[in-house]
């Protein structure tokens, strides 16, 4: 089974910009992996921010964006807010609809 | 409003079985694929299984293949996860999710003697 890796932790200043990445042990991440990004706060269920690389849901704040960057999936937060402090997970799809979550990135807004 | 409500969690002994349910409302259940995702205490998310809208396509994580069975009843707007041969490492909050876009609040499964 593929391993999906993320930065363990990142810190961003309020109003600043941070980019989280999501890499695959099998090689470059492509749109065919249909990358998802999720936000999870303590004690809460995950919330989906991005699907299919860069598509946003109606509830996704405009400051979040998804892309492919240097062979990885990327989530960019521009203009960080205190409420963005959370754990962020990516998910890649393999062999049909088998999903593999990334290891998670803890984002601190400080 | 999309609502997903999981039930059926609880304490079970190693080797035992449990059946989780997910009651869906607020959307046309039969039109969407569904997923089960779990999260062990203090750990990250783990995708468990998915089922297509008509049950034609079913996928499992290697960690549960042969032990867990996903199913759905579109007439009852319900998703299920039959879990057999449970192990301590299956202890987790189990979430159902509609196409990985909408999530329930989860149900806790504890496997312990």
C-alpha cells in the first residue's frame, strides 16, 4: 500500500501564507490521484476543504486553495486566521476508489 | 441539509463482531458513493472502505480486507459496516462520509478484553 506523506507541523503568522504538501511513495502526485484536503479540529469530525486537486465546496473559505506543485498535491492558506489552527489531512486515490490518507500536518497560527 | 448519523459502536472483545450503521437524510442517498473512515485515539485518519451508489464497486483497505464488509440499503437510506474478527488495533472512531464531502459525527468502537 502506498504511503502518503505530509509535513508534521507548520507555523504561520496571522495574515501570513503557508503551503502544505502531500507526496506519494509511488511517485509524482497527479490529478489522477484526485487529491482531497480535510481540516480537523480537536474533538470534531473532519471537514472537507478541497476535492479533485483544486475544487472548493460552498463552505470552503476563499483563503484556501489547492494545486499540484513539484510532483505533490498542495494546499495553500493565504491570510491565515486564528480559526485555521487545526490538523490538515490530504487523501489520494489509488487503483480505483482506494483511498490513502496522509500523515497529517498540524498548523499553528502564531 | 445533509445528515449522516452513525450508530452501533461499543465495547467488544477481540475476535468479536460488530455492525455499524449510518442513517442518511437530506439528499438522494441512492445517487452517491459512500465511505467509512476511522481514526484511532490520538492518531490520524484511515480510509477503510467505499461503496458505489448501486453497490457495483466496493473497495477495502488492506488492513480490513477479509474481515469487514461494507453494504448499503438504498430503500432505507442506510450504510453498514459489518466488522468481524475484531482486533485491538481496530479501536477507533468510525465515520461515514458521503463521497468524502459530508461527514457524520462518528461512533466509537473499542476492542478490548
